[in-house]
């Protein structure tokens, strides 16, 4: 899949309508997509755990 197809699929599957990946403009395999998606999900959950929860408890 192309970079645009990868971005569109991530936007739809992860419900991130304004997400723009900063990745190389090349073709990606399904395995690369699944790895990219898993990494993005982990980074998002880490962000929520570390920053959002901390900010709510800091009040």
C-alpha cells in the first residue's frame, strides 16, 4: 500500500481523522502496516497514561 493508503487506513481504523504520518513516501506491506499500527497504538496509550492521567491528578 502507498503512504496515502496507509494514512487513510490508520485514520479509519484508529478513528484519528486528522492524523498525518511522517513516514517515507514508498509502498508498505501488510506486515509493516500492522507493526506501524501497533507502535502507534502503544505510543498513544503511553501518552495517555503518562501525561493525561498525570495532569488530571495534578489539579
